[in-house]
């Protein structure tokens, strides 16, 4: 392959011991095992104000929104682990997407999203593992022209699913999450070829 695929991995959670941060890091391992680059970012480190067009008009794109947008632009694929809050995506995830989607002079509309390949996943204490929220995330990403892979992972009873080292207790589940990351890397490599 001409250039190594680069995949950005993040979770829609700011909690330090987030199940979804653990989950997306496993998928990022799969990216690396497939020979691609994976970069993990923590949205907690990119503290963003609530999206507000008046604030944007007055001050422009916040520095952390610009940083997030630049990271998206620098990567070919996305791994997103989204907790389910009241049957949908988290406010922090939607807010980050909303800021990154804002038009900037000299950039193509939705340039940091169009044509990206994404895999989505969720871990939740509930019995469905966050499946209801993934429906909304898939819709949001599809509408901003991200190619969302059909395969996804939902890990139920997350409070008992992980080992202390962050790996999943179920070896088949661990392999499936790693494979999800590897699939993103493979698809991106094929599209870049």
C-alpha cells in the first residue's frame, strides 16, 4: 500500500474509567495488528463549549474544535465507541461532531467527515449493550457522509465484561472487537489503493 492508513479512535465518554474508552482501545489494537496506524484521543482533553452559533460568530471556531477537526482531517478512518444515554448518543459526542461539522473558509463542506470509513461500537451496563444509541450514531454519521461499516459491536453488562487490564473477559468478544478495527484498516487501505 502506498501510504499507511491512519485511524482515529475515540469514545463519546469523558469518564476516566469509561467502558467505551476501553472498548475503542481494543479496536485500535486491531487496527495496529492489521498494519495501520491508530491514534486514540480522549474527548475529555478537548473540552468544548456547547455548540452555539452566537459564540461561533463572536469568537470563531474554538481552538479545541479546530484541533479535533484537524485530527479528523489527518485520519482516513474512525473508530467510535458510544455509550448509550437515554437510548441515544451522549451530549459530548454529538457536541464534538457538531463543532467539527462547522464550515470553515477554504475547506470543503464536511471535509473532515466525507469519505471516512467508520466502525461503531458500544459498551453499556444494560442488557442490549448500547444498541439503541448505535442506531442514532449510524444515522448521524451517514448523514454527514461517513461510510459506516455494517458490522458493529455492542457489549452488554459492561461492568462485568472487562478484565483489570482493559481487555474483554470473553475471548471471542475480544477478537470480534479487534477484527472490527482491522476491518476499518483493510477497507481504508483498499479505498486508498
